[in-house]
């Protein structure tokens, strides 16, 4: 149950920052090899292309493991599961640093990906259960910021460390960081019991909760549209004369950081309105990217980054609101799978458009997908994306629609 400070509305910063660090560690573990492929390939005696499969192996394992492993682990207390995934990250990164075999390294990456699938399914629900309902969106934003910090600062820092001391040192440092994080979690993150068999809602019933499928549908539409353009930003930047790709990516990254900060400040007061605004801005940015070129492209990319930066947090919070915190792990495991499917589908669709029509058609490919997502958000006022009045009518959205015994003291404490 929440302590007195949390009941009074204060944020449990040490615990939330530990979850932030967990998200940071997961992203670093997944993407650090991408910038070190020549060194890793040379050390393991494989071409750079095969070394790239180490990134693919993690992503595929995470995609496949999220739902079944989350369902399997629902009955166990939450903190030991969280600690177990972090221990797994530490062990996998240490093994990667020490391995001289491609086959062993590949297997280790598959295990790390499975750990990632479990972790991403847990983090949002965990953050939601640590705070009162009126602070839920901000808590999720804090944890999700670990992703952005890893992408904008962690990966470049890891690459710099590898450049100075070698790629094995970078993975060794990541293993040590994950081990230290275990102690941080044990000291600051509250424990929540698992779900008793009698109160465990089947996966199909969680998916059938009003609003859940709608949020998942919006997630895949937005991700396919976004990824279709973002994956091929280099040829689009060259076509529009926006400048060097590195500069365009930097502008997008800075915009993303700003977007997360703004969304974190307003999400608990105006989730629906904020989501409508950011999707409209993304759609507008696609129009500018498709119709204009030159310096204005950087402005459009900055707005796109700022708007998209808050989208994952907004959709995660909407999903937790719809499913209820006690079903959040299962619901977010579905969102993890849908998210990865959207990334894969967007990359594929963008590649086909690029080869068939050219880079100039990419924004026009994304625009209808984002527009449909925006229309769904505007229409789904009752369950998936309720207005403030509808949200006030429900202490825990989703609880009235899936009637199960309340089996966790953490959930009860949030009421």
C-alpha cells in the first residue's frame, strides 16, 4: 500500500527513477551493438551483416516473449520478477563482454531479448501502481523518459566508451550498471503481490475490455506511419535539401526530449486533448515534409519529434486507464508486441514505397495512417480516450468492465 507521502500526493521519486534506470538499461542493452557492429563482427569473426543479426535477435525475442512470459509470470510477486529481469540483463551483458563465439553471443542476445519483453510489459503497470490515480500519467512519463535519455545520450556515450576502451568494456560497464540497479530497486521500489489464480483475468478477456483494442489499434497505426518515414529519414533529408542526416536526427531527438517534458507536465490533466494535439501536429508535419523542402524541413522535423516524443507515454497511460492497473502487465505486453509489429510494418512499408515511388512519397504514406488514428481518438470518447468528465466518473477505468476480485494490496492502496 502507499505510504503517507504518496497518499498525500507526493511522487515516490527514488523508486520511479529506479524504473527510469531500468528502461534506460533495457534500451542500452538492445541498441548498443548497433553502433559497434564492425568491432563486434571483427572480434567474433563474422561479417558486419551477421553481427547486425545480434540486434535483430534481441528484437524478435522481445516481440515473441512479451505476451507468453508475462502471462506465465503473473502469479509471482512483482518485485522479484523485476529484479530477476535486471539480473538477467547483468548476466547477459557480462556474457556478451566475455564471449568470443558468435553462436554463444547470439544465444545470449535471444535471452536478453526475452528479458526485455518481460521488463517492458512490467514497467508501465508498476509505475501506475506506485502512485495515486491523479499522478499516474506523470509517473509513466518519468519512467518512459529513460528510453529517450538512452537514445539521445546513453548510446552515444556507450559508443564513445567503446571507442576508448573497446566494445567489451562498454558491455562490461552495462553489466555492472545493471547489477547496481538491482540494489537500487530492492531499496526503493515497493513490492506488489502477484495475481491469485482466482483473480487472474484470461488474456482474451483483458483484450476484450472496452477501450483496450482501440488503444492498441491507434498504437499500430501511429507506429507504422511514424516508422515508415523515420527509418528512411536519410534519403528524405537528401531529397528535401534539409542538410546532413546527423543534423536532422539531432533536431528530431531534441524535439523528442522537449515533447516528453511537456507531456509529462500536462498528461494527468488533459490526456485526451494532448493526444489529439500531438497527433494533429504529426499529421501537419507530414504535410510540410511532403509538400515543401529546404530549411522548413528542419522545422517540420522538430515539430514531428516534439509531438511524437509524448505519443508512447500518452498511449501507455490510456491503455492502463482502460485496462485497470491490475491488468496493466498483460495489456502492456500486448502493446509491446503491437509496438514492435508497428515498427517492423512501418519499416517494410516505407522500404517498399521508397523503392517503388521515391522518398518524396514517404510523408504522404504516413499521413493517412496518422489521420485515421486521430479520427479514432476523436471518436473514442467513452472508453479508450475519455474526456475529463468521463474520466472523473471512474476511479479506475476498466474495473467496472472486468469484474475480478481485487487481489493486490497495491491496487487497493491506489483506490
